[in-house]
């Protein structure tokens, strides 16, 4: 009894271990922290689109592409989760000059994203959750690859914006989602993340399906019936914009994409 009491008094005398303070610099990384059941570690986020309701009260450190470095420094984070494109070159240089530890997360393929769950989970003290998510994600990808493989990939144009026309390059993770679904981005040879393209270049590449980011963008394609996708009536809205946010929900978004493309003639 005396030894038990001594141990209890020792525990009470020890200082509390400080909780890791994390700032997320991309909406997808913020979602990833929620996936890991680590929202309690977040002290600030970079905004871009609608926030998860659970994080409505967290301080903002800017918006996508516009990092407010003073706001970030005021939060005194121990760790910054960085998706490089989310803050731009100037923001990355500002971060480089600080002593704050950064974990750079930039998956280009969905298999890489499976590994990110384990990597971030390990760093923020959620190793078990990270490994479990990684295994579930990898298993889901394997299922989709087996179910939707095509000997001849389906040619797809993925439209990000209409005026002017922007698409996604081959190194973007959405291009890998298309490959998993048995399709191919017709601009996969482009290295820029979001290249501007012309109608003429799309005519040359003859996509069988056109995916538009907003339903209202579909009507304009009726002017180009010589494009196979238009002639076949296969100009469709992206089934789930979660494709553009690499977190665990992207597995379900990819599944919806595969189901939609499977109906293409």
C-alpha cells in the first residue's frame, strides 16, 4: 500500500506532457487529421472551401494559396503539415525561414496516399490508426483495380475550368484515379499541375468521355459534336469532387468515378 501511494504521489508531481500543436496547410490534410482521430491536435488550418463542422472554431492561417505567416507563428505550432501547392512558392519560402518542423505531404498516386496515413499517423501519435487506414485504403484500391481494369484504357478529358479551359496534368493524383478506373487522362503527358488547353488540342486527342467540374459547364460542349464524347452524350459532371481532396474519402470518390466510367459506351 505504501509503495502504491508513493507511485501515485510521484505521478501527481510530474509535469503534464505537452500536447503536440499541429497546423494543417491544406483542406485535404485537415480531413486526414480527422480520419486519424487527431482533430484535437489541430490549432489552426488553411481554409479552402467549406470546413468540417467539427473544426468551425479553429483559427485560420489564410486561404488556399495565401498563407498568413504571422497568424501561423502566433499559434506556436510544433508541426506544420504542408501540401506544397496549397501555399505557393512565397509561402513555402516564408515557412523555410522558421524553425517549425514541417512534414511535406504530396502524394502523386493513390498508393502513395495509402502510405501517407501511416506516415502522418506515426508523426502525430496515431500510429495504430494510421496503419489501419493505410491497410483499408490499399485493400480498397486493389479491389477497384481488379474490377474496373480495361485492356484499352478509356480516353477521358477532365475539365477543371471552362473560361479559359484548364485541365489536370499527368502527375496529379486524379490522373491516377482515372487509371485505377481503367481510363487515361488525355493530357497525362502534361507536367504542369493544371495546364491551360485549347479546343483544338482536345479535338486532336479525341476523348471518349468529358468530365466537367460543374454541371453548368456541360452544355457548352454541344458546339463540338466531332468530339467522340459529345457525339455519344458522354459529357458528365464529376461524380464526386472529393477526387480533388486526397484524404480517406477519396477511396469512395474514386469508386463513384469508376462506376460512372464503367457505363461509357
